[in-house]
């Protein structure tokens, strides 16, 4: 199948609604994951969002033009709703019979995540639904100005629901989305104060470059995993272990997180929280105005990684 995926808005002056979270950020996040998952399942994907537009009308026109000239089989436009802070839930718009059946499958899967079911709705007032040649659905995942909806927001789960609705399948790689994970890795490296070979923070742009590879390698060296320069599942797991800020106590803690701690304290990285590490932690705590108890808890982690 060839899917046209239209990440809503994100093309000034075509910008999304602003609520508790911004629609633009969420459509980008969910849409990127949908694209990755569809590709992982072996489908063709045409990305319909233009890179620039002269007006909102022009932005919408280009989205349909891209879908139509690429002869996509199905077009999916991803959006988030906004109304009066009270309205909540998911709704999907379509006009054709095929569109409505696709819309229902997507909606059923989103509703399973706990969102209120607002139904499949008539979409003839929506530009992309009306002007794309292929059966088209416009998904309003939930409301960006509704607190319960935003509390429930999970891009990974929404993307999985949309892809399951479209294909009946779940992508085999739910947790490792190459594109967003590189951005997440870059953000994490900077938060962990891991630098490239020139001692500089990496640029958080979601694309792999020499500096990012070097910083990943440096992190791998610090925590003692194979220095590939590529952030695979093992590296990401190590990053997540540190970002989870586990409480580290003398004579109890060992492993990746302790190695990272020792690196930050500038002491020998043997990965074991013994007396030497305890002394260094107490010194660090004193320097940072904390109780010098040698236990690395939330306050100490906050000084280390924010
Ligand atoms: Zn929208």
C-alpha cells in the first residue's frame, strides 16, 4: 500500500492550534512515528506536508497536490482539536464509504487508549478530505486544550493506534523510532553533558552527523559499552537508566549509572560505589549546598543532570 501521510500544519502561516500543548508539536511527533511504523511494516509512504507555503490555502493545496501526483492509495491527515477546554475525545472525518470504514478502524483503536468516542464524521467541509483523490481521513486525535486528553497524550500509543487502524498490524519496533530517537539521544547527550570530540554540545536537529557520532562514542566509553558511535537499543537503555535518576547508595550501587556518576565526579570509573566514590559524592554535595550524606538522591541528580 502507498499511504499519503499529511502531518497537519507545521508550515507557516499554516500553524496549528495552541492549547495545553501545541498542535504543531504533537502532529509532528505522532506523524513522524506513523511514517516510521508504516515503513517498518513494508508500506510506501508519501509525506504530504509542504516545506513552505504562501498562505494557509496554498499549504492545503500543496498537500493534496503531493498526494494526488503520487497516486497514494489512502491519505491520512493528522490533527489535534481545540475548542473550549471542556470538549474532549477523538473524531475522524471522511466522505467516501472506503474513507469512513478506514476512519472507523482508526477511531476504534484510538478510543481503546481511553479517549471519548466522538464518532466518524462527515468531512466535506475539510479541504484535504474533499480535494485528495484517494480515500482520505482526517484524524482529530484529541483536544490540545483539554486537560484529561493532554494527561493521556502518548505519541507512541496514538501512532500505534493509527497504524493498527490502517493496516491491522502493529509495527515490530514500537520503542525505537530512528528519527525521533536520534533527536531524543541528542537531547539526552546534552542533558548528560556528554560532548563531542571538540568538547562541544551536539546540535539537536534529529540528524546523524560526525559530532553526534563522536558524542555517542564518548558516552559508550564512559559507561563501558561497545564503542560503535551508533545509538542502538543498548545505548538508549543506558541513557534511560541514568535519566531515571535511581537512588545510589554506597556499597549498594554498581554498573552503568555509577560509571556515569564517577565520570561526572572526575574519579576513576570502576562502576562500583565504594568509599572513594562516597567521598567524591560528599564533596560534590557540599560544593552544591546539599546535605553531604553520600546518597545520590533527587537533589543530587538535579545538580548533575537537571
Ligand atoms: Zn489542525
